[in-house]
């Protein structure tokens, strides 16, 4: 079963390679060759000058088992690869070039902070996601069962007569064992080139993460970093004025709450699902970065450098303008506002929100979140706004969504054929267009599927599921259990009393049946639940009186 990753990001501070100390530094004649674990304590000289580059990817990719195994391996004297460090000639601080996860795992053990205690609480402004807390507790339990806490071993030699023999052996190892160190010599440029070369040789940095590292001072990367942690964690925007920082953090929290609340557990228990899946996952940062880029009409050539932009220029459009670094936060805020506006179109209770039901649009039949479907829904709603198609969609929305629920496997087939995230978005978007137009043409389901299958640009690899595809083992898998819960809760979901489609209770409003202007009262008998846009944009546009007769009867859907 999948496990949450342990977030150790708070344990080594980030800093710019070019940061300088106010005083002239003495250059060392020699650097230490080994590092004892005692030097990782909160009061040690070494720990307080230890840094990682400000572009270092988040130290949150190890499972509880892997963290516990590293600590155990160290205490058993197993071979652990050397930690590669660089001492800045400007600040005197010591940066980890390679081995940040190994070092952070041992620091976590020494501090008893696996992403949930003092240093982590300060780093994340007291906002620790439930998934992070679970991972921390699981790690602490594993380590306690395996080797015991650092403080227990520290006291073991002082109480040798009462300490179990196994713990006493590990304590003696702790007193003698150390990490091997290697050093990079040179200026900041040499340190940075060493970082990328070494990290690409070991576990290659994910291409999206590499993009964000190299674009770390650009507004799209800054916005994505802020969104993914609700404005907490390392403040990549800390060089901006205080008022700008506050606005960035406010937008970040608003968007995080819109798309990542409530927290998604590994097992689905209701349709109260976050519209963007798990905020605490390996794929969420990629998806948010792509969301920011899509909403703000950015192409990779724009943030990968001017040379690349000129090289890939389209003759008919001239050169593609390179995206500049953001010196004051203004561009970052502009990108965040645009992203927030797009998010409020699909989620939340603002009057413009369509209140898309996550289980209908963003999750597969087995309850797996589909990032491509989320991005495609954002693209679809933006297209509806730009083409003034929201009212057409509202009239057809119930039938549109019933088709999506009945043919949820189409989404899986498209993603399997084209790949995740942006690679599948154009095809899913085309499926939505065909579906909406086909419903407007009053085509039956079979004819709609045939129209989709005949589409060639892009090709829609959709097909009906056979009995062979539905074969299962005798026991319920976790995905089958999720599918059962999702199907049952979708069937019992409340409906919008204007368009007849399903309501997500985090994105609904109470509408007056008889308007206040016409004498309607505020009692329960005069109210019913609706989507925010149905109650405001659609109803107030004057279309409701013309189309309610054609809308589905909610009680009979």
C-alpha cells in the first residue's frame, strides 16, 4: 500500500550560494574529513552553519521505512556514501551538494523531528498537513522499534547496568562512527555546476523540478512554490517587500484551500474530495506548476532562457519573449491572481464558480485522482468563458455529467494513450467539446461515442469496456473498494435545483425559489440548493425562465 513521504525539508536551512557575511572571512587551511552525529545537534557549531542551496528540491521523497533504514545502517557501520559539501568563501556557511536526504534523516533522528516537531512547526508556520503528521509518527515508531531514539542511546552509556545489551552496543557504535565527507573547492559557480552534475548522475532530478530550479527567480516558479505549501515552508519570495510577501502568502492559502481541501486519504470514504487531489504528493508540485503556466499562457521556451526562446521562435509570430526574473514580486502576484481566478471558476462558493463535482470530473472510476483531467477542466471552463458558452453548458450540464460518470473509463484510456498532465489535456478537452456539441445536437449516447471515435485531430482512443476488462480476483482490492464507495456516494449526491447536475457541498449556495424582490421570504420552504453560477450568472442572465422547462426534473434524475 502507498505510504506518505517523510518531510524533512525544515531541518537544513536554505540559502543563496552568493549570500555574503558582513565580515572578511579567514580561509581554512584544511577541512574536516568526517562528521560525527553529535555535530548535528541543534546547539552544535556545524549544524548552525549547515545549509542547502535555495534551489535544492524539497527534502521529502523518502518513506518512513527508508529513513529508519538509513539510521539503522549508520549505527550498524554499513557503508553510507560520502556527503559532499562546499564552504562558501563569502558567508562561511557550509552547503550540502550531495547527500541532503541522508544528512536530514540523521538530523531528524538527533532532533526527534520527522516533520512534526519544533523546527518543522516553525518552518511551516504551525500548519502541518495530516499526511505529514502520519508519516512522522510512522517514522518515529519504526525507529523506536529498531534502534531507539537518539536521546536514549545518548544516555545508554551513562546507565550501562540498566540498558539492554542491544541498545548498549548501538550506543557504543554511535560514539565512534562518523559520516565521510568530501569537499568541492571553488566559487559559487563551481558549486552550482557540481550540484547539477552530481544529482543528475545519481537519482536524476525530475524534468519539471529541474525547470523550477533553473527558473527559481521567475514568477511562475515562485507562484507554484507558494501555492503548493499554502504560503508556508521556505519563503522563496523573502527578498520582496513585506506587503508583497503577505499578499503572496494570502493568495497561496486561498488557492490551497480551494483545491487541496479536504485532505485526501488513501481510502475514499465520501465524495467530499479535494478538486486537485493530494497536496502532499510527488506529483502535486508538477501539476501546480503546469496550472500556473497554462492559466498565464506560458510556454516552456519562455522560462528556459532567451537563447532557447530565440532558437524555437515561430516564424509567423516572431521571437518568443523570454520570461524575466521577478525582482519585486509584482509579476508573481499577477500570476497568482490569474491562477486564483481560474481556480474559483471550478471550485468554491464565489458567484462565478461552476462548483464542479470532483468525483465527476477529476477522479477515475477507481478513485484515483487524474491531474490531466483537472487541468483539462480548467481549460474547458476558460474556453466556455471566452466563447460565451457557460449558459449553453448549464442547460446541458446534467446530461453532460451523466455521460462522464457513465463513461469514466474514457478518461483512463486517454491518459494511458497520451500520458499524464499536459500531454493528455488537448485530447480530454476535445472530448468535452464533442460531448457538449453532440448533446446540443440531441444525439443519443451511442452516436456520441461514435462521433468521438471518428475524431482524428486529436485521435480519441476511447472504446467500450468488455466483460473481459471487468474481471477481478476474489478479494476486493483497495481500488475496487474506492470504486464501490465512489459509485454509491455519487448515486446519492444532492442535485442542483436549477441545472439538475450533482452538487459538491463545498461549492453550493442556497437560492430563493421566490426572489426577495418578488416578496420571497428567508424561510426553509423558500430555499433550495444550487451551484453558485446557476444561482447567479445563469439565473440572473434571464435564461432560466426560457430553459427551465427543458431542464431535468431534479427529483427524477
